């Protein structure tokens, strides 16, 4: 019986051919495409540094976990080991849990939850239980994690209904576009592998890594924008674009202004 650390001991094998371009890297492009996560975290921290100065822990914590997502995903696709698969999936689970803990609006708390501290406990217990459940059927973990995106999209829709800032709506639309392209790539690699291998282009999972990182580049400032609106009433969040508004391709970030006015 192969060790759980052994190469190709995972229950999942993506479409890209194994060891085609390297003797030590199982899925070459699926591995190196995770560099996008290493670029994502410092970009979020640098651009949203004004928010970090006022409320440092959430974004630093989430950014650090996103780097771990990149590290563990690289390890998984390099080895296709069982341990690598679980580390990849669980790092995503815990990143989502931490993001929910810090940024989930109190307006949407269950009625039995009165404070952020209580919500921390609820999220922590739920995540620990989910962690143990992930060992039961690892092949289903990725599908369950992707389903969480629909709840995030629902929350975004709820918040956009209360916001008249056209920039925020535009940023949300771009975020959804990148996410739609990302999930299409993920599903294509999973279910249409026979087609991509037939035309010798089995690289859609590597596209998923890059596209979901781009989606997060827009998602995180959107979450920060609403967090400032809810949790920092002495400030008004303002959406800016880097490098400037005039560029055809821009990266959004949030600045803080006083006094706060309701969006």
C-alpha cells in the first residue's frame, strides 16, 4: 500500500499529463500557475495599506493564508500525493473560515449569535467539524468548497442592492466575470478532459489558478469596502484604481475618507 506522502497517492488526478515536462513535478503547469497566489497577497496588502493601518489583522491573516494556499497547491500538483490533496483543500477551507470570521457582516448573523466573538466560535467549530469530514470522501471536497462561492455571490447581491456607487457595482461585475471564467475552466478540466487531451491542450486547471486569483484581487477590496461601511463608521470607503483611472486594465483598492456617509 503506497504511503500517503507518495507521489500519485491522491484520489484526484487532473487533466494535465503527469511528468511530461519534469521528472520531479507531476503536473508542471498546474504547479507553476500557483505563483499567482504569491503575487496576490502582497498586492492586496500594498494597495489596501490604508485599511491595514486602521485594521491590520484581517487582511494580514487572510493574505498569509492565501500564500499557504499557493504553497500547498504547488505541493499537491507537484506530487499528487494524498497529503498534498488534503493540505490543498484544507488550506482553502481555513482561509474561507478566517475570512468569514473577520468580515461576515453582523447584520447577517443568525439570531442566536449576538457578538463577533460568538461568531468566531461558531465558525471555528463548524470548520473543525468540516475538517474531519473532509477525510471521509476527499474527492467531494473540491465540489463542496466551490459551492461556498454561491453564498458569497448571494451576499454580494444583497449588499449591492443597498449601494449606489457605480464603481462598486462595476468592480463586482468584473469579479463575477473572473470567477465565471475560473469555474468554467475548473469544470472543463474535470469533466471535459477527454476533449482537451484529444486536442493536446489539457491546461485548464492551471487557468483556474490564475483566474481565481484575479477574481480574489477584485473580491477582497469589495469585502473591505463593505467591512468599512459596517465596522468603521467614522470613515467613508472610497474605491480607487491602480495604476490610474485612465488605464484600460486596472486593479481596485480601498481608501478611507472622513466623514462617513451611507452608501
